[in-house]
C-alpha cells in the first residue's frame, strides 16, 4: 500500500508538532508494510529525500489579488501542482494533515476525481476556527460550532477591535458586507468590513472539505465533539489519539529500521526525586518546552513565578520564537523575567532529545491558553517519568489526570499557577505520588496500526463510493 502524507510544511523547513507527528507516523507505517511519500507546500516543485522518506514539494502562490483567496477553496496553481504529484506517485490513499490554501479543498478534489480515498486528520483548531484557538473572545472555551456572525465578531475582536464594534460589523447583512469586495476594495478597514462575508465563505469551504474527506481522524475527544457538532457523521470519524513520537524521530535520523520506544524504568520512577521535596538543598526544577507565543501561556507562568520570589524553584524555558511577532513576544518575556535569577531562557531542544532533557527536571509546565489537541510534550514528559502541571483545557485535560500524574490549573489564573508551583516545591509527598501515577504513554506504533487499519477500510470500499462526483459549488463562489 502506498500513502501520500500531506502536512502544512516539512523538514528541513521549520516544523511544528503536526510535522513531527507525520514524520513519526510515516516511519512507523513503513514497518507495517505501508510506503509513505510526503507531499508538502514549499517554494518550488522539487523532489528529494529527508531521513529516509521521499519528499515532494509544490509551490503556493503568495501574491494574492483579493483577500477572498485566503478563505476560499484554495490556491488553484498549488492544487494543479499537487495533482501532478498524484499523477507521478499514484498513491492508493491520500492523508491530509492540514487545511490551508496549499492543502486545500481543491487539492482534496483532485485526489477524489482520480478515485483516491482521502483521509483528513484534524490537528489544530485553525481547521474550523478563524481565531485559531477555539477560545471565544480569547477567554472562554468555545463549543466549536461554526456560526458566521458570532465567529466573525470573535475574529475581529481577536485582531484588536472592541467587542461592540466587532459585533456591529459582524451583524451586517451579507450583501452589504460583500460590497467592498465587489468594488475591489481590500485591506485594513475594508477587510474588517468584509469579515462576515469572508467568514461565511471559509465556513462553507470547511464544511465542504470535511464532506469531501472519506474519513476524518480526531486526535482527541474535544476534536471529535467539534466535528460532530458541525455535522460530520459519526461513522466517518476515527478517534486516534497522538502517540509518543520522539523515539521514531531518533530512529529516522540514525537510519535504523526499528528502535523500541524507551519508557521510564521502574528504577527511574522510584529514585528520580527532587532534592527539595526530600529536604535537600536543590530547588524544584521546572521546564517549559514550546513556542514563545501568547497562546502557549508562558507569560502566565512567568508572572506566577515572579509573585513567589521566595519559592525554591528554577524555571528553564526552551522556547521557539517564530517570525517577527514571535521574536517581539520573546523580548517582552525576557523583560518580564528580568532580575529573577531563577528564570533561564535556553535554546530549543531537538525532537530526538526531548525525553532525555526532561529526565533532568521535576515538573513540566504546560500553561496553554487555547485548545491543544495534544500537546505531544505531555507524552514526552510521561515517557521521562515527569509529572505535568498543565492548563485545564482541551487535550491537556484529556491527557493529565489531576492529582494522579499531574496537576490541572485554571489557564489564565496567575494565583492558581502560583499555588500549584508552591505545592510542587513544598509538599514533600506530592511529586513522588504523582510520579508513581504516571503510565507509559501511547506510542506511534499503536497510532500507525490504527492508521493502517483505516487505510485498509477505505480501500475496501466499493470503487464508486470512493470516487463519487464532487460538487463544484464552493469552487464557483
């Protein structure tokens, strides 16, 4: 069986958790007799190899003439280039891991018209939420239902507009909202004026994209609930949680055919005690690994540490600043941490070294302010035998068992984070008890087995069902 795996981007370009997942999945599927080829948007049509996997890239047009192109069925030229990859590679299944201008409705339809079944994995809230967080007004968990007026208002408020003004523009009749576009006006205030029109277009496209997929993979329960709420049939959804990727990545880099995932031994779990909890001289060691971005909640964590200056702890931030906005936010975090010798900014950790790095810490902090579908660093912490203090949100709350293998904290509540850190640094019995509650995390071997089974089911479907006629309605909008 041959499967085309299609993420948002791919190595050696800068990648995120989805791409780490895709690389690990492809490597593990190879051990189950499934050949995987990566197809990813890039700067040009190229073909090469990375860590033993063939990688085909296709360009996406960045010169947009109308803002509608960001919300519609996808870049036509990119979809045509993707179709050429389909012609050349002739995969039996296409597995999409993103929903963007490059990994688009048009691309999915090219696969369907060739009679190739399409699977889609919903990895992040951006698939159905234009704010990208599934946090309504940035503060409360959204039910995920795509509703154009409310979503338009929330999107505008997220871009800095007052809530009252955002609600007013979002309430414009669609015919009036679309007027600037018909006059060729775009950018700035005109785009804000058009937001209801644009959100309506994006949501129609998203629903059609989900309809075109033969199978939709939910990586956690909240994703499954959002899909059901937006009309995806239950029989189309496969719940397949993420698995530990780190060892698969190490295997890919070393060229070995098979390396079993290392789990924390009973000896490590029993004797990895923070000296502070035993009355020793060393402080509690806390780690954060991830993007330096407001959605990751690093500022909340720093403020919590700053308001407990006498707490015996250290905080190491292994942060990644992406783009100009990320660099600007990183500078603001450094300013906030200034004068506190307990806080250290460290370089990012390669995916292959995350578990071994975490073994040197007592606690992993995951203060996310949005609905994560993982994050995978929670699994890596558990593989290292390290408890997690995380936000009571989304996938984190599904992975961390409060008072069993970690602590769940109200996301934006600095006082609650302060209390959790104080407990971890002062309660002698807490961390040993949490470490004892950690279970070996699910691995990508299990995920690969579930995906291979899914691909088999898709291929077993009658040919006419897999190649049904696609509606061109959204393409014409």
